[in-house]
């Protein structure tokens, strides 16, 4: 059945257009994870002096080639924002259906902002940087704050979806969202912080990709206009 919300949001949207536009958003979201992984890995291996044990992935945004990692952060953030829009279009059932896309969208926006404001050169990277830590500049503070907000927002999305999954008795969704939320909320290790942050980013964007694929699978199996535009999940 059609809902008042759906008809207001897209009064002239037919089934084919709805599905096509939503599928494009999900493709962008699904590619965000692999793009972030590959770009960061290539840079980490190619840029002289970078050591993941001492330098967080964000440090790649410093130096002459730093713009590559800045673009990587912005594009990956936009991919997460695309997931938020698609999630809002597809999942329209339950008391918390509005909340999860807000959290996901905040994650994407904050991650992109973190990319626009790089860290300070330090710990010997890039070449010529001070050997130790330096006092944080204003743009480094913005970067760190935006990164923290992004991971907290994604944890909020996972917790919201965890509650939904538990109430619907969806075991694997409950375990997955709960585990990701727990990892995102762990305090940064004072000794292995760079590696932990890299793993956290890997898990965060794996979640984005997996969620996009799951929603896309549900969208692809929909066969009628009624099923495409009604309140539904999966």
C-alpha cells in the first residue's frame, strides 16, 4: 500500500525511476569502501617514509601529494551520504526509520569535512616534517573533531539498527551492528592508535559497502510498484 510519506516525497515517481535512482545511490555507496581501501593502501605503500605503525591514514593528506588522500576522504564521505539517502528512500518502517539515515549522513558529511582539513606534518612524515608530535593547528583540530564525530555518528546508526534488528529477531544483523558499534566506540590506544584507527576505518566502510549491497539486493528482488514504494525493509 502507498503511504502518505511516500506519496508526498515522490508524487510523480514511477516504479522504474524510483528503482533506477535508488540503485545508482547504492552503487555509489557500495563502491565507497573499496575506493577508500585501495586508495589509502596504494598511498601508504607508495609514499616514502609513511609507516602505519606511527602515522594514521589521515597523515597521508599532508605534503605535496596530500591532495590525493583529501579527495579520498571526500569521495568516501559522499559515498556514505549516498547510502543515507538510499536508506531513507527504502527503509520507511518503524519508529526509528528516520534516525538511521541522519546518523549515516552525519558520518559521511563529517568524514568529508575531515578530509578537507588535514592534520599537521609530524613524526617525520612527510619528508622534512618535525621528528615528533607538534602542537595542533586549527585545521588539525577541525580534522580530529570531524573524524571523531563521524565515527560516533556511525556508531549511533549501528546502535539504532541494532535495536531494530533485536526487536525483529534478526540475529546476524544484531551481531553485525553490535560488533561494529562496539569497535567504533573503543577508546584509541595510546601505543597502537594509528593501526587501530586504520582498522576502524576499514570496518566502518566495510559496513557502508555491506549495507549498500544488502539494500540493493532487496531492491533488486522487488517486482511490483506496490512493493517498491510501500513501507518495507529488505
